[in-house]
C-alpha cells in the first residue's frame, strides 16, 4: 500500500480524490463521496457540512468520506452517472447508491453510519452479522467436493432463470415484429377492418414485450445470492491453500 493509501486508513476529514486515487482506494472500505463542482454555489454551501462530516468519524474507521472535483475530473464523474451537483453516492467501489436526504451536517452524520458494504469472507469481521459469520464457518466445514457441488447447482439455477427470461423476451420481440408486418400489409391492402385488428394485436404484443423486458431486467440486475458469493470466496481460498500453503485456508 502506498503512502497516500496509508494516510486514508487513518482518515479524520473528507479527502479529495481524483480518478487515479479513487481506483487506488484499499479494498474493504465503504465510501461516501460528494461529487461536486467547487465553483457552484450549491457545492460551496455544502463544503462546511461535508468537512464536518469527515471530521466526525474516528481514525481507523471502515468508512471513507471523500469528495471528487468534477471540474477537474469531468469524464470520471460522467462515468458514474453524475449529471447534477452536488451528487452524493455511497456503498462499495461501484458506488451505485444515491443519497437524496438533507445536506446539513447533522443529517449527514446521522445517515453516514448506515453506509455499509456486503458481507465478504475477506472482510467478515467488518461487515458480517453474527448469522453471516456462522454461515461462513459452516461453509468452511463442508468437504470441498460438497461445496463445489452446491455452488454448481446454484449457478445452474441462476443460468436457467436467465435462459427462461431471455427466451421470453426473444419470443415477445418476434411477435411484435410479426404483427408490425401484418399491420403494414393491411395498410397496403387498405382493408380498414384488418388494419384495426392488426393495430390491436400489435398493441397487445408490445405490452407483453414490455413486460418481458421488465422481467429480463429484474433478473439481470438481481444481486448474486450472498450465500453463493460466500461459498465461491471460500472455494477460492481452498484453491489458494492447495497452491500456496495451508495458511490460506485459515485466512479471515
């Protein structure tokens, strides 16, 4: 870890990140980031509260309070979907969550302790509940072949769910194209009854296609089950242990 990142571990106020520094952040930390343009009044108004927020958290904590100057890092901000300023995002290094609450210091300090990231084997003592820690121990107690068998079954089930919604989407799109062609043919013929019927069929097909797309999006955007993620991480540990030594099997 470089000296810059060593400084982050003992953070006591909001730090300023550019794109390179962001990608060098140490793993396992949750982040709460203010994407701003310092020249804007709204960003100037937020600055004192944001610095107070950073100072509020003790050194060595597991939450990094930071800010990104979007005047100097415009493309980086655009990559994270930032279009208004200030924009506050939080979570893990994907920072997919947006904060839409009040911007005064007390509101920010009340919210920030709730910023967490998902339980993981590597950072289990930071982010995992007692129940999740018990899961990790139970997975570690499984025979390797049994662990891989369960992982395979769960991945197969996920793949099957994806295949089903993908097929439904493809079928729905095909029906829309078919009714579009029918409508075009009816218009050429000039048959008003056929035109009205084709339009009704096309409208219904488009409605069903929209529903199929929504189902597809839900499946695609769904987080992988935490149980599967933890088992895969433990399986990776086993692979490391076999390759480099037993100390990896006891890694926590």
